[in-house]
């Protein structure tokens, strides 16, 4: 299910890591969940590292320059800012 969501992001926007898109947050989360799955963890243990990996992935976009759509046009304006998005519940 999570893989399909990330694949949908990739199909629509064709992002790469470092493009300052939501893919920069979701790819590490998917990797963390895949690692837990490969260790044979149960579903509750598999989904737990996902949100923990999204936050650092999102914060890593702050120093990036946008490379897609409006972010590319406003690259200097968005560099040093967090990509918009709703924060995860605590």
C-alpha cells in the first residue's frame, strides 16, 4: 500500500531525491518500512518507523533548492525553508 503511494508520486511528478518534493520525505519512510518488513516484523512494527523517517526527510529539504514546477522558478526564495505540508501528529 505504501509502495503504491510512493510509486504514484513518482509516476506523476517523476521526482528524484533532492528535488525538494514530498518524495524526499516519503522515500526514506518507505525504505525504513521495507527494512522492517525484510526483518519479518509484524504490521504494527513495520509501519512504526515510517513516520519517524518522514520528519528528518522533510527537514532535509530545507537546505535544498527546488527543481520542479514553481519551486524551480522560486528556487532562491524557497531555499532555506521547509517544504509546505501538514505536520505529522505527535
